[in-house]
C-alpha cells in the first residue's frame, strides 16, 4: 500500500509594547491597531505588497522574549484580501537560515512560503491568529487566571495568505497583539485546538462532506470555537459526543470567510472519554475535482479553539506518541475492504483522499485504523525501512499493518 504524508496547517519578537515592520510600506487605516501598553504585551506585524492577481503565502520569523510569554488574550487586524493570519510556535531556539525545503532565506524578514508555513518550517502549535479582518480571533480573551504559554526564546512564525483579486497592488498589513499577564497569576495553562481533516475530495459540479472525530482523554474546558473552510464550504457543524454516544451540537456555521466565532458564556466542559465530532459540507461549481490543500484552489476542514487545561494530545488530536488519533468518517457506501483496494490503487494523494471520503460511515473505525497505520509508517515500526526507500518498506508495512488490514477486510458497513 502507498504511504502518504499529510499536510497540516492542521495548523515571533519585539520589545514589549513595540511592533516590527518588514518594509516601509504605508499602513492601512482599516487595520490600525496600536501595540499593547508597555508591560502589557507586544505586537507582531508583517507588511508586504501583493501584486494584481497574485495569490501568495508569506512568513516572517521572530524570537519570543527571553522571559517567555504568558498570554491572556489576542487581538488581530489585517488588510482585506487575506484568508488568514496565524502566529505559529516552533521548537527552534534560534531563527534558521534554511527552510525545511532546503531554501536559504533571511527568515527574520518577510519571505514567500507559498507551500504553507508548515511545509517551510517545523511547526509545533498555534499561538494566535484570525480568519476575519473584522476582528474575531482564535484566542480572544481567556478566563481569569488562564494563559497560553510560550517558552523563553521560542521562535515563532507569522504567516499570511493573500489573494489580490484587484487590478492594482495592495499593501498587506497584518498585526497580532498578544496581551500578557504576570506568570505568578497563571492558575491554568491553556492549549489551542487546531484539528485538521485532510480527507476531502469534492467532485466536479458535485457535493461531498468531510467528517472527523477526536476522542478527549482528559477533562477540558473549551472557551470558544470556530470553523475553517475555503470557498466551496457551504456548511459546518461541530458536536460534543457524550460517553453514551449522544451527539450535542455546539457550533454551526455556513460561512467560509469572515467566520463567526462561538464564545461560550461558561467554558464548555468535555469529559475524559467524550469526543469532539465535526463535519464540513461542500458544493463544487467548478468543472474539476477539488481536494484538500493549501491554496484557494483547494479545500480545508478545521475546528479551532482555545481550551484549558492544556493537553498536548488535545491540541492536534494525537496519541501518547504524538501520532494521529482521529477517526475519519466517509460519506459514501464503500466497505472498508473496497476502500483499502481503492487506496492501494490510488495514483495521487487526491485519489487517496477520495477513497476515504467514499467509504461508508459504519466502517469508520476500521478505515481509520488502516489509514493510520499507513500514514505513520506502521505506527513507527517501519520508519527506518521506509526512509531507505527500497522494497523493505513494503514488506515491513505489510507485516506491521496486517492486524489492521485483517480487521478492515472483515468490517461491514452496518452497525
């Protein structure tokens, strides 16, 4: 069976109270956002020019203050034309001089990262951001005594995604304010859920859905949630799944831009053993199939929101080893065995995604285990063999994934 690398979105410093700019381009009044007062936080800023008809992702790297950050809230403003502005966390302790793709770059300045920030840099999590130039952000205001922490000297990546549909250049001005609190006042550390479902394929002129579930293994309280889709997204619904399987809707939205945020009056408690389940619905008017990907020609399906106390497993829906722990639900009629055959014959990632989309929801658990074994190199057992790129990879994978394949072959759609 073919192996697959999933793209995650999934998926920065100044002196306190000061902002940094990447160019002398004039600021837009529509994004005027003053930095926090001295001692109350800091602002990260990117300014660049986007040419007519250009779609571009850009990045800029910063180093967090030597004392670290304890963030109680964020505020984001950016020029119209951007689908998102995100501030990511990395595990770098100094700014690299070369991207993961082997491109030498002055990363402390604005630079193109058109395959996405996660392709260019080793991203470990999300700190702040927004997909609404009207002001709704990812983090918002956290409850009293709750803060998202950034370790001292951590390298942060600020990322913008702009499409200039006009006939003239635009000045893209993006600003992220991080409001901080004294470390001694922090009672609980917050995390940021950034759940990403890559199994998306929408046929030309057709409709489809992408659905994913993440089991929660520790009690958490969710502060706010929002969706993320591209322009073919026509509906989004998120549910809390009780231990008995009962589904309780917690968020619904039909917008793919200027996305509304559900702020819970009291944090939404999700108990250990419960789950979060969300679905994106798509309608594709184009004469071509659309699959998941980073550009506006592609699609995405994400659930985003801050919560506490932080659990590394809840941030990206991973297991204790940091590997994917999601359950992916298809919306078709293919059995798990038929899905497995489809994946074996898939000639591209887009075709692979489509196999999962066309699987029956009743076999979601077996399909997900088979997929998980493939995309994690046999849950790590075949990493060395597959890194060598020879026939040993296929033999190792066949052995490591044998129990999952057997369960898949036996699974039925009903039940």
